[in-house]
C-alpha cells in the first residue's frame, strides 16, 4: 500500500526539478504524478482511506503540473513564431549594401572601403593592418584625427615594403592617443553586401560578402 508521505515527497522532488528542466522532462513528471496518484487510490486501505484534505491537495498539485506542461508547450510555439518573425525582419536587407561596425577589411583592386570615427581629443592616430595569419603587414601613421566624422582608412593594399598584398580579408587595429598618451575611443566601420540572414540564440545574424558573420545590431545604415 502506498502511503501519503511517499507520494507527496516523490512529487515534491519532481516539481522542484521540473521548474528547471525541459518540456519533455516536465511531461514525464506529469505522467509519473498521475501514475502514482492512481496507484495510491487503487491500493489504499479500505479501513483507512485517503484523507479528503490530502486528496484535494494532491489533485491541486496535479493541476499545477498539468498547467505547467501546457504553458511550456505554448511558450515553445510562441518562441518558434517569434523566431520566424525575426528572421523575416532581416530579409529586407538581403542583397543590399550595409554599413557595419567591424575591424574586418576587404582588400579589392588595391583598396578597402573601411572608415574610422574618433572620439574627442585624439592627437596621434595610427593603424595596424593584419593578414589572415595574424601578421602585421602594414602600419599607417599620421592619420587624420578629426573627431566625430567618418574618415576613410586610406590603405593602398601594399605592405610596409611596398609589395602589393593578395586580395582578401584583413583586420585593422586603430590606435588613437590624446596629448597625455591615453587611448581615445574609436570605431571602425566598413561597407558590405548582405548575402544571407540567420537566426541564432535569439538574435538576427547577417552573413556578409567576404565571409564575415555579424549581429544585426552592428548595422549602422543600409542603402
């Protein structure tokens, strides 16, 4: 014969774990709850039936677990619908040129389409350009230091020896210093074509020309 404390203790433990488990685990707990409750009623002592107050409390627990299962199911459906809507929200940029925050540069025909924007107070501005192997191939010094404007990053595609570099993807690190030698905020941007739209971990991602994948929040403008 199943006793009331055994049923309550078992279901209590299941309820605690269900709060942090997946939908399938919650459904499994619900089925166990129902099985245990049915077994208790079927095997109760006729001379000492289940107390009506305890029985009502167990039914209330059963109802709560059932509602949790239904809520999780509805949330799964809602999440799927939101994901679909968010994916659709980025498709209008497919094939369009966007300006994004990125230190990646595409070298093509001896030029890049990157710009940088400086905070106030920069007196010394330089850039270090790195190839895909992580090697610094070019250092640009004495760059314009106007604050608050997008300034084209003028790189002709050659290394420090004047040798033309292969076309492809490079990265740039801006170094902007004020009169005391402290770092000044800067942002590097570039233009790229949106080639595909993805929805991952709750955010929209854009696959860009050149192979870079960026979050939609990095997009500054589109044309």
